[in-house]
């Protein structure tokens, strides 16, 4: 394989070998931007007896290498897999190379700077017109930003409800603190205890408590007047830094 072919692959314009009847299982451009994520191509052929690979500039950058500074190998690629994912990915990858089977995996990689990326890796066999399989080729898609966006969307949807749930629990804690002279931690433990003992969700118990407390007779005039005074003058008793 000439250096021009290798360079064209790294720049994202690699085409199938002469006589090959199959394209890599990617879109026409192996190294293009996709919606919300980066993508780049790679391949390995039988010509690479040492199990070295080729990857596009974008895949190199996903691993935090400057393009052209390192030759990817099976060992190098596996070394970047997240420790919890490495064994699973290695098993599928070895099977794919041995059986010329399509390969697809969503897993984590760790780049040279220690950053974690969620990636989708897809490949398929590349064959000559004779049907002989000469290697495998495919692409990486970096899903990290997209997954972060999805997590943010979920948080945006759930956060108001979570804050509302937390607010009523804090209100119930405050009520118990005032009535019984408890600390915040003690008041929370009381609520958790009643939640466990009655097999009732903590938020539901707190909401019911606050609803029933509001139904109690109002505090006496003397107590309310004392609270009024505290509220109106409390800033005068805050220690200065």
C-alpha cells in the first residue's frame, strides 16, 4: 500500500482497495462531523502482519494523539479501553477479526490526558472481488457530548420536580426543629424513621405533615408578636465578619 493511500485515509478520503466489492460500513466520508458528535474511520488489513491499524485524524484526536505521531495497533487500541469495558471489547474484537464478522460496540475509552469518552465503534469485513476478506474497516463515533446533552435534558426535566420534593421535606424538617427543638439532622432522622415504620415514601409523609400542621389552630398573639419582632430586627444581631 502506497503512502498516498495511507495519507488519503488519514485525511478522511480513503476509498476501498482496487477490486474490493465492499465499502466500510460508514457513510461516504469517513471523517466528518455528525450531529452532536465527532466521527472518524479506521481499518486493519492482512497486509499488516504486526496487527497495526490505520485511523483517521479524528480518531487519533479522540484518543488525544496528534495525527501522524503514533501507529495504532491492536494492543494500543485495547489499552485505551476503559478497564471495566476492556475484556468485553477485546473478546468481540478478536472474534470479529478471526471470523470476519461485523462488529459493533458502545463502550468507554480513556484518552492520553485521562479523559473518558463514550464511543460507538462499528466495523465490517472488506473483501476483494474474489470474495477473499482482506481486512476490516469501520468508524468511531464519539457520543460523549451527545450523552452529556441527553443527561442535561433529563436533569432539566426532572430537576424542578426533585427540587419540589426536596422543598417539602426541608419544610417538614424545619417544623420539627421548631416544635421539638431538634437539629436538622435529628429532624431528618425522625422523618426517615416514620417513613420506614409506616412504609410510606418520605416526600408523601412530609407533604402530609405540612398539610396537617397548616390545619392546626393559629399560634397565639403573644408568640406571633415575638416572631414579628425577631423578623424585623434580626439583621441587627448578625455578627459582622
